[in-house]
C-alpha cells in the first residue's frame, strides 16, 4: 500500500490550507514510514534514518510541521490538534494507508494524538523516540520531568535571545556535551535556527500544557518506545509511563544516549525501527 511508481516525481511541498504549504521528504518504495520531527527541528533531522529505511524497502516520508524548517510559518494556532490535522491532510493526499508513524520528542506527542484519533486507520503501527509524553511537565498527580516554571523560562528566553535558548538546549540534547561531534551539533543548530520564533513559543506552550494520558488509553496498535536512559529533556520516567498506559507497547532502552538517541546510537536506532516496521 502507499506505493508510488518508480521514477515518478514526488511533491516536496503539500498545501494543507490556503497559503500554508508544508515541506516533506518522500523517497523509496514499499510500506510507508512517516516520521514527525521534534521541537524546534524539521524533517531534515532524520537524514541518517532515510537511507537505511529506503535500503530496507520502505517508503520514507518526513513531514516538517508548520512553523519549522522549510515549511510555511503562519501566525495562528500551534496546538497538537493543528499539527495532527495537517499530517492527516498530507497522508490522505498521498493516499497513505497501513503506515508506521514515528515521532521524536514533541513529534512523538503529536504522533500519540494522531494514533488516538486515527479513525481511518491511516497508520497501523506507532514508534515513539524520546517522546514528550504523556505530559512534558509536572502535575500534582504526575511528578515527572520539567516544572512548568522551567518551560516559562524557556518561552521568555525565546523572545529575548533565541540563539542562547538553542545553545542551552544543545548542551543538554545528548548524554554529554561532547556526545555529538562539532559538525553534527552545528548541523542541528542550523536546522533549529530556521524555525519561527513564534512557532517555537507556541509549541512550548502546547508542550507545557497538553496532557495526553487519556490519549494513551485509546491506542491499540503495536507501539515501540525507544528512549535514552540519560535523556535530560524527556526523562526515562516518561517512557515507563507510556509503556504502562499503552496496552500493546514495549520499550527499547538506549543505555548510552540522551535525547538525541537517533544520532548517539544511530545503528541500534535504525535497526530497531526497521525490525519493528517489518514484523
């Protein structure tokens, strides 16, 4: 399902509403694997996944959310439901069915909302990579991860000195400050800086405020949870909470990785994703 004839030209931009076009990467033949990036990245973050997926006979589709990367950056709402609607329009337009959806960090949270509301069975498997879920911030009944005041500080810094915000996030993105070499770190920062400061702030608000616990109970498809044991942005506690709440799920722990498990242990990450998608 979801195949395109070899040699056909595929759209690099798809319009989701008037004057809003999203950038996508779309290559390969076979079962579709749809990848959703994290904050404040773009579909380019999966550069070191695409070739592996294509070689293993998958159609790799990366979608850049509105406000980020090469996608359009309108003012307006940036809650998870907006992104889910955009993704659904793209997959419908591409006639995608029976896909594996993978989401990283905020993209994982958005993928959870998508899976919980996927009435058309566009996806049949879910993979979560360092997902910012079920809640990214502490509650009275949820003692995990960041405080809401810490996120408020990030939002304030975004509007005061966005390069400093990105530098601060970069320092805690991996297990250690030197886990990623300078070239890779600079490449990631180049992707990050191309995002809209408005979208960055609005998505931080969504990350801070959205509670996905009721969504997890509605996910019935097989779910892979890949998470770094040394993650400082989405602590490993979150993986345990997701695993406890999603009936048909399992965790693959990345002992030597922080948040950037897709770059710190790339070979293991790609192998686990391919194995899950093929089963």
